[in-house]
C-alpha cells in the first residue's frame, strides 16, 4: 500500500489559496480517481477537489472552515 | 402633437435566424468528404489538435512557472487546426490574448516538411519542434522564445511563420486587414486571417477593419471563434443575440457558420473562404466552440458560477481530442494504433519542449536561471539603429549655389511622391488622400500624379487604417499614414499608442515597423478645441515613436527621408502656418537626409539659448532679430527631433554651456508642451550649466477656442517670447558678471 496526498490545486492567477467549505467524503470512505471529495472557495470561485487516485481516505488534515494555501495537503489517500 | 392613428410606417420584425440572411451559409460536410481528405492532412489535423492540448495541459499543470495569466485554448483546438491546414504557408494570421492554439497550428503547418506524415513518422521533424519550443519558451518568458521573453503568452509574433497576436481585444483585426492589403498591393494572392473571439465583435476595431476590408475587397478571413463568453458575460448580454455571423450582413460580406469542434469542417470552411477572399474579398467564418476552462487558469467556468456543469458536460462530449480520432477510426481511415501513434508523437513533442527548458528538482520542475533574458539587455529593440549608412552627399546641408527655393507644401508633396516612386512598398493611406487633387491640404498632389494606385483614400476609421498600416509595415511594406487632423489620433489610440510603438519591443526587437504618420498642426484656423492640438507630446511619451516637427521646406525633406529610412514608427508634423514658407534645397534635393540626433543651429548668440521648432521657431526668429538691435544676443537651436531617443542632447547642452540661460518656445497649449520633457531629457547635466532657471513659453493652458480674438490670444504671443528671452538673458548676464 502507498499513500497519496490530496493537495490544494493550482488556482491560476485568480488566487493563492482558499477556504475549505465542505468535505463530501469522510475518513475511511473509499473514493474513485476523479471523484469530487471536497469543495474549496476562493474570493471568486468554488472549486471542486477531486481524488487524485482510487483508494481510501485515511486522514483529513484540514477541516471545513480552514484557510489553505495552494499546495497544502488536505487529506491522505491510501491505495495499492 | 401625439400621433393618434396607427403608424403608416411599419417596422420590420427583427430577430431573424442567421440562415435567413442570404449571405450566410452553414457548413455541412458532404458524405465522403472525410474519406476524400488526404490521409496526411487528417493526420496533421489530429497531430495539431493533440499538440495544442498537450502543450496547454503542460502549461496549466505548471502554471507556477508562467509569470502572468494563462488564457488556455483547451476546447478550441479544432478551430485552429482546421484553419491552419487550409492556408498556404505564406498566409498570415493575427490572434488574441487566447492564441496558443492559433500560433501553434500556424507555426506547425508552416514548419512541417512536405513529407511529414504524423501517422507514420517516427519523430517530430526538427523545424516543427523548434517552432513549438520557441513558442513554449516565450510563454515561459525565456530568451530563446519567439520574442525573447518580452511578449509572453499574449504577445507572440513570428512574421515569417505568419503569426502575430495582440493582448488587446480586437487589436489584431485591423492588423490582419493590413496584412491582406500588403498581399493585395504586392499581388501575392495570399490571405490574412484575423482570429478573434465573440467578445471582440463588440469593439470598434472589428467594425473598422470589416469596413476597410469590405470597402477595398481585401483578402481577409474574419475567423470568429465563438466560445460564447466574454470572460463571464454571455452573448445575450454583450450582443442581444447569439448568432454572431449576422454581423457580416451589415458589411454585405459572406459568412459561414461551422462546427468549431470539427477540424475537417473548419478546414472546409476556411478553404472556401480563402478562395473567395483571394478572388473577391473578405469572408467571415463563425466557428462555434467552447473554452473548457475559465478565462484564464486551471478552473472550469462553472467554478465561477456563470455557467453550469451540465453545459460543460455537453461540450466535453464534443471534445475534438476524443471525437475526431474516434471518427477517423470509425470511418476506417485510421487504425487505433495510428491514432494512438499521432497522440504519442504530440506528447513526445511537448515532452521534448519541457525537457529543453526545465529541470526536475526535489522541489518540482524548475527553469534554469540561465535561460531567462539578461537584464543588461532590457532595452533591446525599442527602436532600430537609425538611418543606417547614408551616402555623405545626401547629408550635405549646404544649399547649392543655383538652388531654387521651394515652398514647404511643395516639399511635403514632393518628398512623398519621391518615396512612392523609389520604393514599391511605399504607399499613402488616409481620409481623402486620393481625392481633391491631393487630399484636403494638397499634400498628396505629387504622389497622385505619379503613383495614384498607391494613394489610398480610406473610410473614416482611424483605428482601422492605422492598424492596417501597422499590419502592412510588419510585413515590410512602407506605409505613410495621413491623419487629417492631429486630434484624430485620439480615435486610433489603441493602434497608434498601444500597438505600433510597443510592437518592435514586445515582439523581441526582431520585427521592424517601418511606418510614418504625418499630420498637420492646425492651430489658428478656427477649427476649435477638437482639431487644435499639437500631438508631439502625446507620441513622445510612448517610447518606440520617433517624433519630428520640421521647421523649413528643406528640413521637411531631410527629416521625412530620415523618418522613412529609420524603419521605425515616426510621427512627422507639419503646420499650416509653414506651408507657404520657402527654402532652398541642399544639393541632394528630394533625397536630402537629416538623421535623428541632428539639431540645427539657427542663429548663434551669447546671452541665451532658445530651443524652438516648427511654427514656434518661425515666431522666435524675428523677435531675436529685433532684440539683437537692443544688444541682446540670442542663440536659437532647432532640435528637429523631439522624442527622447532622437533628441540632440549634446547640441543643447553645448549651447547652454556657453550661454548659461535657456528658454523653450512652442505653440502647444501648456499641458501639451514638450518643454517639460525636453528639460527632463537634459537632466541631470543641464542645471549645473544654467545661471538662471529655464523658462518655457507656450500657448495658454486651454484648448483652442473658435472665436478669433480668443484663439489668437491663447496661442503663442510675441510679447511672451520677448519677455522670457529678456528675463533669461538678463538673469544670465547678471550671473555671469
């Protein structure tokens, strides 16, 4: 098993970070690559965060409400 | 009185469908048209589509390496691929802030050897890789980029490859009209494509270029990439209707509506448009497409809530990267292995570009510092080197013993005619220049007598024809633009100030912009506040313009010739009050040259230096003569060139070093005065030479009023000149004793 980080993606010139508004999946949930697992809000946009790999969420590091910069690790996903 | 009965005049019901207009057709591919297309062409189309997608994807994924916004063209690849594949290598395109797809498609098809067939090739040919790498490097701001990193993503140019982009919405459209004009004047049977978005159909540049192209039946294809949004604003909001091809109807111009997600359909539309453009005149193509991401950056538009995810899914299902190869396989034209090979080739191409300019580090992908341009070279290419080598006899300013005096007006007309006669790339364009026996001021009289075919009377569209002149100049034509009145430059500020002076620099200092704008200062004619400016200052504050304001007939000849020889943008001012003045031409006659940086000592003196030119000089000389009788010795210098780069700083400092006093005299209203600029040019060396504060004599600081006594009062007044000279000379003398 290995672990992949879900990070705050590059948000372009629009923003250097944002605020976590919701987790749609919880620790222990199985997720598929590309599945929307959380939402983040910038000043202008609402960004859907997709699971980078198929696996299981083993830890959520930034709860809803947290201010997070681009590149910040939000969750860990365990997979084959 | 209210009209009680039903109106006798009926208003026709609006809101027709585009296809109800007789000039508009929808492009439908005939059955078998795909199969009839050469396999190499289809392979190239697929390769270009994939190359654009891979290129854009890499940049979005590495946006931290891009300084500035990334307006991704993802979703619009098929428009560019289809367009470029229907063009000849020598055809030109202009595009926009969202132009990576257009630039790549044009440069790949330009660079591709005739035997390059992506479905069989083992590797991407070196010229193709070079062209893509130079585009890639430019977007990253690197020295090896197309423009040396000066232009970046939104300002890309490769004149040989036939691409030029502008970051200003609509900015490239008149430029394409000018490139088409160049093709027409040179008889090349080439076309120019103006690629632009739906948002650009709102701006004047589009309408002016369309007017010009239709009036002159120029070989232009107006390629409207309708991706349906101006940033987040919909067509309903910007146009009131959605089928933008209808815009063509107002110009009596044919239009085609085509599926912009299908490269073969776009190719068919472009091929038909190209044929029509060369034979008859402009065509508009509306390609219906969609940008998959927001205006810039990696987020979808739906993240910003101006459109829905459902709408995005609808367009994602039409993705040319998936649909086009599937169609090729389904039609039995390509095998699965072949389409996969083409995609791999495109991926390898972008991978090679990335490998050429980046390194993998433990902290991620980085660009080696050595690849960035040197700050020591930051001024490269603002202007060209000047007039180049000029034969010494052309520089000789001494009038011949038997020289005949000619009027200033004859000098203007004569030297323009001389250029049209000696340079087949030279032409004049402006309002009325081909009518009235030589334009409204008679200054194209000579040219009309000898080369009327290159004296082009324009529609009333300064931004359109200034942009067209710029486009032609980028291709090495040598336009002479006449602005009927100086203030009309304000109609064309986008082209005259935001494009022309910046082009040489922002495109890397590689491409010359040999273009002259001439106009007549018309103060004192009762034309009032909207015709009465002296525009020297306006152009002078934009580096990249040279500005000259000749004071005599002989100087007009010499300065106009230099303006043309520099192959830089040059503003040449004349003044109606000078037109009847006369002077003798030097031995070189109409070929006399006065290079930038060459001031003229008009009158030697000891007590005060007066800098004056144009009408102001004419006014100073008699005042100085009169004061000589009162024992005041005035030195007068005409700088001839007024922009910072061309200004003869040494001559001015030398004179002030001897007199210790400086007066700058000009007729412009005070806020439009060059005097403050000139003092700035001379700093920091000026002040230690002065024994008294420098003085400026200008017009009053109001726009020219119409009432004659008022206008006369607000312009340069002799008593003000005299007072300033006396004050400076007296203070100077006191300082000396």
